[in-house]
């Protein structure tokens, strides 16, 4: 079984902090909705009002997830 880790880091004016890790296996559906929901859950844990940008890689799944995130939180910009 193949495992993937998604790490969540948060940067503020006071510095960076590690928010958590999600472990995915080859059995997890890694589509845009799944990934967007993981990121949205992290945004809500931190506090959506304090987030202005999400940075990920640029694979097609992430680009599609960006659109979902930006629709949910119009003030958040997603970039690579």
C-alpha cells in the first residue's frame, strides 16, 4: 500500500507553525472534491477569517480544488 502525506503549515506575521498532517493511502480517492474538503477542514480549524492564501502544487487535482476553495471562501486566493 502506498501512503501520501499532506502537511498543513500556517504562516502569520509572528511566524510559521505546523497545523497537522493527513495520511492518505492508495485507497483514498484523491479527486478535487476530496482534496478541497481536506484543505477546507484545515482552514476552518485555523479560522477562515485569518486565512488569505492557500499554496499548493500545480497538479490538475489541486487546480480544480482551488476553484472549490475559492468558491467557499471568496477572499482566499489559491496559488502555487
